C-alpha cells in the first residue's frame, strides 16, 4: 500500500478550511485544486485561492 497524506487548505475569501486525503504528493494534489482539475462543482472551486 502506498503512502497517504492528509492535507488542510485555507481560503481567505471564504474564511474556511478544507481537509482532504490523497495518495498523490501533497504538491500534486494542491496543484490539482489550484488548476481546478476536478471540475467546477467541487467545494474547493468556490474560492479562487487556497493556501496550504
């Protein structure tokens, strides 16, 4: 079984935290959120900028 990572993103715009888990590297997953790779209806799409 590969490594899994738990990560937390924060949006200043929404003043909200988002937590997730991934088997990608944290950098790859964060990049996926920023690039909106997972569609337009996901929670993370509500904010244009997330910080980790």
